[in-house]
C-alpha cells in the first residue's frame, strides 16, 4: 500500500534566501514548492493541481501578496492562505485581509516554531474545508437525485428528461476541462423544478414545443421564478441558483464558472428540446450551429458526445416487464386509458422499475421500443 502523500505547500517570495529558509523548516512534513513571483506561483499551482497552503510575502515586484492570495482564493478556494511580511502597517494588513481573506498574518523575522505552527493549523483548516465540501456535494447532490427520481414518476413529462440532460451536461463539462462541477450537476437536475407548479397538460405542450395560448405563455414564463423561490431557502445553494438564473437570462452579469455552467446547461436543454420536437440528432446540431450564442468549440465537443458510441446503440422491441435501467423509451408510454406515464426519451431508473410492479400484468406484456446501449444487460426473455 502506497504511503499517503504529504500535503503540498507553496512558498512565494522574491528573495531566494527566504525561500531556502522556508523550505528547510517545512520539507520534513510537507511537499514544499517555491515561486519567486506571483505569476510563477499561479502557474505552479496550475501545474501541480493546487496546494493545501500558500505562504506568500506581501511586497514583491509586479503582483504583491494581497493580489496573489486574492487570485488563489478565487481559483483554489479550499487552499489556506498565509501572508508573511516585513511590514506591520495597518494599511498593508487591511489590504491583505480584505483582498486575500488570509488565514494567518505573520511578520518577518518569523521563528521556525511559529511558522510550523501556523502551517500545521492551515493544513488542518484545508482538510476541514475539503471534508465539508465533499460532505456538501455528496449529501446535497444525493438528496436532489432522490427527489428528482420521485418527481420523475409523479410528473414524468417535467422530470423525465432530467437524467438525460444531466448526463449530457456532465459529459460536456468534463470535455471542456471541468473535472468536478457539482454546482452544474445540481443545476441540471433542478432545471425542471419550476414546472411542478404548472398543469400537466401545459408541461406536455412545452415539452413537445406546441403553440401556447397567451394565458399559458404567462404561466410558463413564471416557472423559473417558482424554482428560485423553492430553492432560495436551501443553504449553500447560491452558485446553483446563479446558474439557473443565468439560463433564464435573469442574471446577465453572471461571470466565471456560473456563466460557463449556464452556457453548458442551456446548450443541452436546447438540444434536448429539439429532440423532443421530433428532430434527429444531426438536424438538431445543425440548428444549434446556426445560433450565434453558442461557442463553435463547445458545439464540436457536444457533437462528438451525442454522436459517440452510436454504433454501440441499438433499438430493440421488448415487453415492458423486460426494460432495464439505462434503456430509453423511443415512444411515449401511456396506459390503456391514454394517460401519459413517461414521455419518449425517458431513461429507465431503478425507481421506475419499482413502479412497474404496480402495473397490471396486461400492460407489462405490452411491447415497447427501447434504445439499448451495449453496456446495458440484455433483458431476460
């Protein structure tokens, strides 16, 4: 079993003597990296994938310590930040604390024991932040998944597309270099939540792109506000709300990852809407390419995603009792009375299979057409 890697510490100072001293005092317990400027520090963090702690001098040519730690906070928010400076002036301290939101403010000369104690505490703080982030992601996203699975059964038109959209959003986000973007995943799953306030008939018209009456249009335009109100009381969900608001053009000033997330989600939702209206995948992509708001590189990545593995996908006819998770319905599934159970494109989940047990044996023997991936187990005969 490989030993657990030591926490990474980045020391930044324009004086080589200071960097040598910091490395000497910390190298036994940590992986120590050094940089003699703010720009080199940012590049080093990018190359090594972030660090547990950044210890930076305040006064450096070009980018000072406060400006550096401010960028570190924005790009690597879990990294704990320590400022080491020969200045004890109030103005320098206020600038560093306000801009970099530092964890410790140490003055030169700093005793080795004091330095190690501050770095030890900073590493503990980093571990706590990582643990909290992981707990938040797993708990929140897990709860949302469970909620959407239930809503997909009670309101299949509104929520039946959620799993499909979320999968495509995650794949496109990763193709664009975002290895972990839980806020976008959550926004994808909650993107249809506002429709819970609408009549089922209206949701069905929206899903299939049918023409709405003036009254129906007013109701549908209010759905995003309903979602914002429902989600606004949940702590730590602000980044998710920013993405959802930007998708609905309610936050034109959105920047950074929220802006990227909104662009990815809107692209996938527009594509899925075209499929629901009967367009084939290639025609849907042509329609998206004609819209100037979509980045050409994003579209090429997305075209590869929706086209990838097409040879490994087959259409099979089977009895309803034989469907398995991962398969998707080619046609709407309705009861013998005409009630819509799930719309075309609905991806089968374990929750849906549990619901199948409530259907009569006659309906379970009805034949349905399913999209089957190569990785999906063959249904039992």
